[in-house]
């Protein structure tokens, strides 16, 4: 019996009639780019996150890029971020000509260690880009206090954290602006690529919207260079149909995580994800850490159970940086200690207790051998 890392087919089957109906509605209307579905989704996302504005765009990477561009970040600027994230976070910074500056993470949550943030600030620092990794919010209050005292902008990479809370507020509403991804495997995923920006800053929302549309607000008249980053109506329609189920799905992920926590507690040499008391995570991934990762993953694969390293190599050690002449990799021991040791166990909405017991059994046996 196989257990996938994520079961998207089951999710489709559970909503098939509704999704097929909205899909055919958009096809019949033949309005594919922008339009009322996209506007409705923007309103729904802003409402869900508790922000004034939401701007849909092509994907999560673009959402980050458009926010930083709208903030005027570019050549010579430094943006502080985490080395333990999907590569897109730093790509957005690098494509603007700015320099990512890496600060180490906390063991346990794998989130940026806010206690190590302030020493990384220089005269060139313009922004801080925390990533709510695996669906748990970064400790934002102390981070925002540091940003404020140095006059820095703060952008949340909330791509893995839609629905997560911090002191009762939603990820995406905690800083100057936030980026979401609707990539199919995210907690709220569409049937292709999609993304969104949330913010309370009207000027930033307008600028980002303009940049996403070739830098124009008046068709065929341009006063700046932008990009082509649109969400199409089919994706918006699917996301509108799925959004009302998101809290329930996130609840099921939390319930699955709680079962793993219980079944795997006390296994020697295996670190379970730590949850901070300031908020509720949404377990985009349930990631454990062990020196025996390779053996445990092999045992899981042999049993037909999906697993993968998140992430196999920290970003400050990636070739794209190390091959640059004069690059001196910072020493970030906690992030480096995760290389090839942190891996995900199946934790998706609808996973059954039996499936979780099966996964935990294989993990325990492999850890003991
Ligand atoms: C998925 C993801 C992105 C990029 O989103 P895309 O929609 O794939 O461009 C950025 N940051 C993080 C942390 C992500 O998980």
C-alpha cells in the first residue's frame, strides 16, 4: 500500500462536481485573463488574511519580486533573509540586483532566528524577508521592533503559511506586505501556477499591480518597465471554490501532525517539529530531523511511502553563490546541520490514522536499526 507525500487526487475527487462546474463556467464565458473571478479572489484573500488589499499575480516568486520592486529595492541594497527556504525567496532578491544576506535559523522551528538578526544589519540593509517555513510563523513582534528601530521594510514570505496565525492574526497581515503561492502542492493550491500579494499599503498595492501589468495603468502607455505576471480566471475560479475548505484542511493537517507527535515522541535521535506558543501552524510540511535521514528515507521509499528532503542544501552553500568570485560563505551552523538531515513525512488533509501509524512504524523501525 502506497502513501504519497501529498494526495492531490483525493482532494480533487472530494470537490470534483464543484471544480468541474466552475471550470466549465469560465470556459463558456471565454474571459480567461483577469475579470470578475480574479477580482473576487483578491477580495476573498484580503478578507481571509485581514488585509486591506490583495493583488493576484502569476506565482509566489513573482509576488516576492513585485513587492520588493514596488518598494524600490535594487542594486546595492541588502535584504536579510533565511538560508533555509525554497530558492525562490532569494531569486526574487537577486533578480532585482540586490544582495541576500543570510541569518541563521532556530533549531526546532527552522525559522529565522530573530535573536541573530540585528548584527546582520548594515547601512545597505533595506528590508527583512522572513519566511514562515513549513507553515509556522516567524516570531514577528521582536523582528518588527528591530525593523522599526532601523527603518527597514518587512516582507513576509507566506507561501507555505496561508491560514497560519501569529497572536491571533493571520500570516500575510503581519508586516508591510506578504507573498503567497498557489502552486498545486501549497495548502491552498490551484491547477497550475498562481500567486498573490497582501498588504495594507495602498501605494504599494497599486505599484505592485502596475508592475505586474507591464508597468502600465493605461493600456499601451508606459512610464516604467514591469513584467507579465497575471493570475488567470480558471485558476481564480478554482481557488475561490477551494478557499472555503482551507481552514478544515489545515485543521486536518494539524490533527495528523498531533498523531505523529504522539507516535514518534521519545524516538532516540529523531527531532520532531517544535511549535511555538504564539500561534497556530498549518503544517505545509511535517519535517523531522535525524542523522539517520538517509536510512529512514530509504526504508520509507521501500515501503511505498512518499518522503523528500526539505531542504537538502542550505542556500548560502549553493553553487550559484559559492562560484561567485570573492564569495565568502557565512557560517550558519544550525542551517548547515539540516543539510541532508531534515525530511518530510506524509501530512495532508484526509490522511488516515492507519496511514500515519504505518508511516510512524516504518520510521521507528528504521531509527532502531
Ligand atoms: C513555493 C514557494 C515560493 C515560490 O512560489 P511559486 O508559486 O512556486 O513561485 C516561494 N517561497 C517559498 C517559501 C515557497 O515555499
